[in-house]
């Protein structure tokens, strides 16, 4: 998906990805210092969690070995857990 500029490198570097992201952000008129590669990663998994409530899926996508890490990463709190619980009918 992200081929490198050189034949000996099959993928782009982290720095190249950061430059591409910065160019995208600037092109739509946003402040580039407010957006970065890590915030984009967090945003994607946060959206997945909000739409599905599936922490295990998010944990796998992030490559976390401990669920505690995923919960902290997303900032999940008791209110989130209760809202998900209330949405499930048995």
C-alpha cells in the first residue's frame, strides 16, 4: 500500500509517512502541529471502539498484550463500560 521511493526499500519510512500526513493536513487548511501519525492511529482505534464497543478487537489491532494497556490508551472509564453494558439485552 505504501511503496517506498527506492527499489531496495519495499515500504515508506515513518518519516516519509509523517511528511505525507503533514501535507494532507495543510492541504485541507488545518494546523499541522495539531495532527500527527500517532494521533491518527489513536483516532482510528477510538472510532472502532465507539462503533463496536469491542475492546478485544482494538487490543489486537494495537498489538497490546494486556487489556489494561488498551483501556488506558483509549481512556475508557466506568461510564463507557456501563453504557456498553446497558446497550446489551439478554
